């Protein structure tokens, strides 16, 4: 049984779509480009800031932007993220109670997120999540983001555990695929975005061994009960 839990951040612990929408639209406006909708943003997030910028530019331009345009826009977006992040972000229901219960049950925990690392740590501090996690890794801490397994493996290394003793907890196909690529199991939540694809339907078709839960409370109760019976 897995003793270490690797958590995604957006859509799993926090809902930051409103902040991301403000940040990307401020970026687009500064470039005299057409803004996009909140629904657009929910489809574009999941693979990190660079991909979100590329997808937003494509939506606004009506065509795929070249790589240089994306790279030139990315720092501006990251600056807007720094200004916006946390002002409209909400903690998902049941998260603090679930993390406390899991910690008291003896689970080791880490955050592994495609969000830029500095912003991820700032949000974790803002929402009093830091005491629950031994390490927090985000984009920039490793060379490749999820679904590459590098971030998961590095988190296990930092906590002094085998990756085989970990389970990935997230809300998207990126989390599931990162777990698969790391050779571990994923538990998925319906509380996130998954680039517009219903996560339980995706899991049924692509990752039938993944368990899908409605809420963090439901998931934490399952993990704690499973631990007690083993």
C-alpha cells in the first residue's frame, strides 16, 4: 500500500481559474489582442503556463502563434500571474480537514504541480497548506512537467521514499499519465478541469485502474479506511 501521497494543486486542492483568467486577459489586453472567456481558460490549463499562453494566443489570433511570440509573451503573463494569484483563488471544499486527517493517519505528502514553482509555494503558504507537505515542486524545479514523471520521482527522492510507495492524486489526464509514466497508481478527483474532458469518462476509457472520487473528503476517507484494513 502507498504511504506517500503526491498531490496536484489546481483543481485538486485549489480553484484558481478566476485568477488565471484575469492574468491571461490582462496579458492579451496589453498586447492589444482580444480577450478570452473563463470557459476558454478551463480548457487551456493543465500543461503549464507556456501551453496556456500558446493556447490563449491561438484563440485570440485565430491561428497558432509562432514559438518566438509565445516565448516573448510568457514573461508578461507570469508577471500578471504574480499580481493576480491568490486574490480570487479559492480552497476546494474539505481540503484542510482532509489533509489534517491524512497527516494524522501517518501519510507523507507532497505537492507536484505544473504551476510555476514560486507561485505554487506562495499559494500554499497563503492557504496554510505548508504544514501538511514535506516538499512542493512546480514548473522550474525540474526540467519537464507532467505528464513527464520527473517531478513525481524528484518529490519521492526529496522525501526519502521509493516512488513505488507513492500514489498520485489529481484531477486530470496529466496527473494520471504522469503516474503511469512513473509506474505508480493515480486517484483522480472530479473537482478540476481536465482540459474540458469529463475525468471519470476519460479514466474509464484510458486508465481503468485509476479510481475516481467526487470530493477530497471522499478520497481521504477511502485512503484512511484502506490504511486501517491493511
